[in-house]
C-alpha cells in the first residue's frame, strides 16, 4: 500500500466527542498504523466534537491539528506527532489559587515562570490568567505568604483551566523566601500595604481585643488620633476621607465604644489592603485612602470553628461546607457582656434605675460554584452600639401611688449586604457583577412620663418625647471587567450606579401640648455614577505602568457635579533588587462628615455636596524607591505632596443638636495640604515578622473665618511618628509580640491669657492649634501559649498595654488652683492595662 493510502483508511468513532488520546487508540485498534509522540508535549486530554462518526484518519488528524496546533509526519505505518512551534500563537493558563485545606481563595498570590521574572498575581477573588506561546513547556512557581510554594509543570498546548492549591506552612518547615513572592520592587502599586491577618492577631492589643484598624495605625503615613481610638488619619486626611470597603460595600462608621474599637472581627476576615496614594482608577469617592477588607468564604471541606473569651467581649465563628467542593458558609459573631454581668448586681441595689452599654457584630457569608467558571457570593454584616439609662420611682398624689418613668438612650450601627457573581467569559476576560446595600444610622431618644396635679387638683400624666435621628443609606449596582490580552498587559474597566439617601439630622419633639414637631433637615436623595478604565502594561523588562481615568457624576437637589480624575503610577527597575516609583492621582469626594471632635462619636453627620457646598477634591503626587534586602526584608521610601479643596468644619460654637433648618449654615469651607516622607522596613515570613515605620510629615488647614484666615496646623498634624512592630515564634506553641510607638504630640488650641470684661473673666486665645501636647510613646507586650488538644487547639494570650506606665495625654483641662490661680492639667486615660484572653479552634 502506498504511504499516502495509509491515511485514507476509514475509522469508525464510537461517540461524537473524543479526546486526542481516544483518537490515537481508535486508529491503532482499527488500522495497522502506530503513533510515536512525547505524552508530556501533546494535548492528549483535549477533546473535539465531530458531526459524523465515520471518516478517514487524515480527516481526524487534520481536525486536531487545526484546533490544537499539532502536526504529524508519516513514515510508512508510523505517525510522528508533535506541537507546531509558533511563537505568534498564544494560549492561556488561567484559574484560581486556593488554600488546599479550606478551599479559601488566596488574594494577591504570586505565580512566576521559574527562572524568569515573568508572572502574574491573583486578583481580589483568587483568579489569575497567564499567557504564553503555544507549545511552551512551563514550570510555574506559585507562592503566598504563610504557605508552602508549589511547582506546576505543564506544556501549554491549549488554554488550560487550573485550580492551584497551596498548603499552609507549619513552623518547622522551610519558609517561603522573598524571591518566590512578588517583591516590593516589582510591584507597580506604591503607597500600599497589606498586613497578614495572622500577624495582626499576634500583635499586642488593648484589653485583648485584636483590632485591624489599630494595627494599620502603626504603618507610616497613618495617624491614630486620640489615645486608644481606632480612627485613621492618612497623610493629613480626615476619617471621612477613607474609603473603607467590607466585601466591596462602604462602611461609614467603623468604630465601637466611642471609637476605642473597630467594627471588624478579625476571625471573619481573609485579607486586608490599605492604599494611601497612587490610587488605581477603579477606586473613587474618597480623598485620602482606600481600605479594602475581604471576608472569609468558609471552609469548603470540613466543619470548623474558632472563638475567644476576653475581658470585655467574646466571639465565635463557625464555617463549613453546604455542598463539599461547591458551596460553603461562615457565620461570625462578637458581643460585649459588661451589661449582662452587671445587671444582677445593679437590680439588687436599685428598684428601677439601671444603666448599660454593649456592642455586637454579626458577619455571614455564603458562596456557591455552579460551574468552574462561575461563582456566586452572598455576604452581610450588621453591628450596633447601644447605651441606655432608665429610671423608675414612685410618687404619692392624693393618697394614690404613681410611677414616674424616665428613659434615655442612643444607638448607632451599620448594615452591609452584597450579592456578587464572578464569571470567566474566556481565559482573557473575567468579570464581577454585584448589587450592594449599605446603611449607617444614629438614633438618640429621651422619653419621660411624670405625674403631677392639674389646676383642678387631680393627678395627671405629663408625657414628653425627644428623638434625634441621622444616617445614610446606599444602594449600588456595579460591574467590573478584567481583560488580559497578553502576559504583560492587563486592562480593567467598570461602572457603578449609587442611590444615596442622606438623613443629615432631625429632632422630633412630642409632648402633651405639641403632638408632633420636627426640627432640622429633611431627607436628601442623590445619584452618583462612576466609570473607569485602567491599563497596566510593561515596556521591556524594566518599566511597568498603570494609566487610568476615573469619571464621577453626582446629582443632588437639581445640581450636577462632574469630575474627571486622571491616575498614573509607574515603576522602573534599576536592578533586580531596586526600583524607582512615581504616582499621581486626582480624587473627588461628594460627601462630607460634620464632626465635633476627633473621637469619632456617633453624632458625626454624613451630608452630601449641595448646590451651596461643593464636593471635596484633591490631587497627590508621590516619588519613591523600593529595595529588597537579602531575600528576606523589604525596604521602601516615599515622599508625597497632597492638596485638598472644599474641606468643611463646624463654625465656632455650632453643634449637631442645634435645631436649625439647614446644616449648611453651620459650616466653614476651606482647604488643606499635607506633605512628608515615609520609611518602611518589613519582614513577612519566618519566625520573626514585623516592621519598622517612620514618618516625617506636615498637615495644614485654612478657612476664611477661622484663625483670621491664616493657615494653621491640622488637629492631627504629627511631625515625627515611629512604630516598631515584631512577633517572634519560639516554636509551634509559644509566641511573643511587641509594639513600640513614638510620635510628636498633637496640636491643640489653649488660652494664652485672660482679661475681665464687665467683671467676667474671658479667655484670650492665640493662634489655632499653636500648642503641642507632650510627645506620645509606649510599649506593648504579649505572649501566646498554644496547645493542641484532642478536639482542636487552645491558646492563652496575656498582654500588657503601656508597659512602663507612661501618662500619655488624652486631653488637657484648664482648672482653678486653691489660691484662685489657673493651671493646665493633663488627663491620661490608659496608664497600664493588662489583659488575658482564651482562644480556641476546633
């Protein structure tokens, strides 16, 4: 038989869809042809669908050649199979990077082509895509902090969907070295920090309450406000200028207990990332920072739980599969219990007088994988603080007993909910669509019922009710796309629509005489739309940039504000260890926060830009360098300058309870600037972890009718700020943590003299914030003892806040001395605070 005739032999397929391996087996079984090939270099599991079951060998082989880039040569009855070398044809390796034990998606995990600097990172949902020439033999190194690296070997003959599972490290195993991760000098994003959750849990904490926001306060460029509070002042900005996202939903008040604790339960959190500048175009709506917090998704394989019992609160998290490998859940709750513990003792001493306070958090999340290319998430959070005071006492009128009642209280809290759908359209195109709801509300209520004698001598009840409410509600629809045309090019684009409803504050009065009177501001509705596109690309091996544009539109009370915000960030590799970076970003913020103090009280009011009050705007530029030291430490230095317009502040003497019709009459509109230099040395892996951060900074404000129109230091203008954070694991069972903080005292306004006016002593003030409180510094220590039990693991954590009893100023009070003199008294809040907590996992 002629050589060509061998390929004309007819074969019969037993099904329409067959793999390359099945075709080879069919040909060898039905003819006398034999194949020679490298099984690691062919797409043997790739399948094709044929319309007919009967065809020639040549027709079948040509169909696979066209689909998968294979080729063949015939030598008598031997067919040699191989991949066509075609560097112009590209294929993608794409999929998800997950925790091998729990199935949790790993955010910002690194995938590198071994022996090169080429690679990619997983996005906020653990998804990655990497493109290579067809036929490339790959060795991919996948790594993530706290996990054993994994090697994946394959030949890229066609688009390949992978799920890469990484195993958590144990202490005695070899740690991931920095060269296996995306090093700081490689990243195009600057002015950013991601702190591993396990490191945050190992740090000393006030009263044993681990706090994400307090940990972030220790980073350069982030100030903490007053002693013990969780507010963040980023590069001279105010707390309202931080976009705090929980699973993509803004959280408007992130504090419990008047600012001393944040609302985030670390047991429910998977990943934390803070951006201080160089903002990518996909973010908008705030001036100073983006804090992106992702909740855990729940264990995909087994039921697990963890929790803790502390001095002021306890928490419990439960997670597990709903359908193994396809669906999981997590529920996490936290509550303080001082009110519950004290109530029996209070009730014994008082007939009906009692006071209490508590806060709680509840997180829940469910996810479902209908296919390898789709994932659906439903997550929710609710948290609340409540203070209450009630009084009951008897009164006798006309020989009759009556009970007078008085109730006062206030509560505030957040609600967030998000429904999201991830979909892989193709190896190059990924999307995330979401509908979210966010709400913050504050409610103050005073109610009384008192009996008295009317004009006719009869007993009558007098009722009164005063209620103050404020808040903000958001409903958002959003869609984002990621398109990766090749391995050195990533395009992101998206849009969202936000329906805002503001309740800037209304006081409701009700009494016997006036049935219902409402004073204050009405509801204000607004529509905000955002569009963005950004392009991250590499030019050669040294230059990598991210260029983007963000467009925002805000419609309120018949007024439309539009803002076009260009964004840019870039890095240039001087060497494999050192790079220079630069960024520029303009931002617009269409909401304002009216606040009386820096404590973050729930009475702070969220209000929109209006026809009379313009949106806040800013621009920021930053320059810096990043260096990798000894494959173990990362060092970066950045200098920045930022200007802000249309920032607001209460007028002198104004406050939130004044029953005026319009809040716009209470505020001054001005501007601000900030600039400084930040140094950051960090170590993320090994037995010793932590960082050293230093900031030298200036921050100023300027208002026409404050300080005679002259610029003055911002309340939290802190010149020097030094933080040293370290955790050290002696072994698998014992761990130490320490924190040292030093910062210049905050700026305050104090009277410098006094004079008599018609016999009344009047204080005379100099410049605004001209006085500095004493410097703030302290050391915190913690020790953790872990032990494995039959049912799981338990740990005792002992910590000390402010080890050497430093009396750091909380505020300064002006008092009168016994000889009628006057003196300033420094009030300290936490001089030495030991704590102990019990933690468990099962």
